[in-house]
C-alpha cells in the first residue's frame, strides 16, 4: 500500500495568494528524511470597519436587514404579487410596513 501525502502541502502548490511562500508550506513527512519545525499559522488581520462597509452596495449602506420566519406559502404569495404588480418584494414590504405605521399613528419611515 502506498502512503498518502499531506493534503495541505499538496493544495498549497495551487494557492494563488501573493503572500504564500515555500517556507510557509508544511512539507509532507515522506518527502524528506530530516524533521522540520512545525509551521506557524499566520493570524488573519481584522478588516477595518471602513473597508467592511464599502463591500455593501450604496443602496444598502446605512441600512439594516429585517427578517422573519413565515410559512413557505407566504413567500410564494409575495413573489406572485410582486410579479403581477411588476415590483419587488422589498417594495411590497415597504408598503406594508408604512401601512402598519399609519395604523399605529407612526410616521412613514420605511
């Protein structure tokens, strides 16, 4: 039976990251008769908040997602309504929220 190589080392040859260097890659145990020191893992640097926010499209910047769990039929009905009215589900939900705000005497802000 043949011995399998180190998957991490095999995959690292396909690593396209510019900072991947040969000395960062752990060599398979069978490729060398000498022992090598364990490879230190590099810690990922946190992404600054300003960069993370630029990944959002301008139409979503400064906004928050609002979610809920409903029966599958609710989504199906919303999709049908959006298609028949030639609009989006978000536009229908905006209309519904503004109607709800009106009912409770709140300003239309959605």
